């Protein structure tokens, strides 16, 4: 009889299909069906995109979702939320509210691409994201975690900074229009009324390391995902060049400056630091300590490809598993890059017979993947344990 194992399941969401919590539960359920005596720990992850608030909410006791209505990326009102994380010594006020703490504000649920009725590459904006940040500051938080994945716009973060009090003006001294369209008319910037950072500062958490400009920049790499054709990509690049020129500050080549259509660059101008999202989320939920005690670690994402090694959840979790000398396993919707760093891997596309089938009903295939890994890879890990 093989010894029982401690298994940590820490996947990202399968975007457009299944949340990280659903992915973890299904993989863990399949594993437990095959090996009911094992201890399975579910730690759904995120890397700064959609689902980051959900990951923190599950990981941090006492976290509260705070509703807020903001201007969406096409100006329609959006019912969104930010997440309050309590400090260790939470101070309760007479009205029952709690001051201090950390706010997690997610661009995806305030200014994200899924909020658009149709793609608007030139005039979608991040103003609603800035409005949510203002709401958190008004609450009196000490620190901000700003998750900027899943954006709809290429405005260099100007919309968010405008909501925070900055003024971006044309040659006549009038506020420029929203989005990249307005950036082409930018002549001057007034930061006198820009709100200060909270006392604990602000961290931008993102899953990309792209610079603001150039072949790997915000326009060239992410513009087409937001509806930009070849000519529009050139217009977007020109708009961001204008922003950099008028601001006259370094940072355009900083890794992550091009994240979220240049929102990383804009928030860095405000004084925020840029940090890999998977690391920030993992540390908040105590994932390194959990994996240090694990025999097997399972991670995954919707598409495992050439970008997966560049700061995304699977590469972060793989690094923790290696440090703990645990078996690292991968489940992905599709596997389009070499997964040989993992002890074993499963593609839902192969299980389902097609990508469309895997996306349409991922949960039973995730369950099957967990079961398959338990019956196969567990034999490797128990053999190692016996030695």
C-alpha cells in the first residue's frame, strides 16, 4: 500500500471557460477520487488579471468585497468591486467600519475588455479603474495592490490618472479626449492635484514584462487583441510615443510598463512599483509555505505556451515546487510549448478531442485530468518517497 501524499492544487483560471476556484476543485476532486487517502489542498491562483480579487478573497481571512459603480471603458456605468484586506491589528471605528488595511483593485472588473459591447481600440479608457482606486483611498487604506490584467484600452493609464486628479491637456489647455485618440492631441500635463499614494505605497501586479514602446510594446503586442488592425497599431504606438515625450520621464523601457495598454507606465509615474502578479498573490495566500510541505504540486492555465515561462502562474508554481523537491504536474486547456519541466502533464484539448469541446464544458475534463495524474504520476512520487 502506497503512503498518503500531500497534494497542493494551485492553478490559474482557464480564461473564457472556468474560474481558478472551479479548476482547482475539479482537479482536486479527480485526484481524491483516485486516491482518497491523500491530503489535497486547494489554492486557486491569479497573476494580476481577471480573478485576482477572487484569489485574494479566498486566501485572506476577513477580506471584504466593497461594491463600487464606475465609468466603464466605453463610459457606460459598471457595477464593480474592490477588495479590502484587513491589517493584523484592524482598527474598528464607532460606525463599525475598519480603517487601514490593503485594497486590491482589479482593472479587469472596472475597465476590462469583457465589459465592452464591441472592441474600441482607440477610445476605450481606464478612468473607471482610477475611480475604484479613489474609492479605496477614500476608505482610508494603507496600501494598494493594483491588478492590471485583462485591459480593454491603450491609454497609457491616463484615464486612471485623470480620475486620481491629473490633468492631460491639449494645446488650447483643454482636457484631451478619452483613450489613445486623446493622447495624439496631448500637449501638457498638470499633476498638481494628483492624489498622493497611501502611506504604504502601491504595487502594480501584472503577468507581463513588456515595455511601453517598440516591437514588444503595448501597441504592437496587445493592440491586435483589443481590435486594432495594422494601421491602428501604428496610431496606438504614435499615441504612446506622444505620452512619453510630453511627460519627459524615464520608465518606458521598464519591464511591465507596457502592461494593460501602458497602464503600468502611468501608474509607475504616480509612484507605484511593478511586481510579478503571481508572486504577489502567492505570497499573500502563503503558497510558498504550503508547497514546502507538499509531495505533489499541480498547476495549470488555459493555454500553456511560450509566454507561460514569463512570470505566469505555472512558472511561478513550478519554481516553488522545485525548491521544495516536490513533483510538479501541469494541466492546461492546450499545450503549445514544451512542458518537459513538469513530471507529467495533461491537455484538456487532447482529452476532449477538440479545443471547442474542452472550453465548452471544462469541468468533467479537469476532473478526468486530476484522476489521470493521480493514477499515473502518483506512482512516481510514492516511489521517490519510499527510497
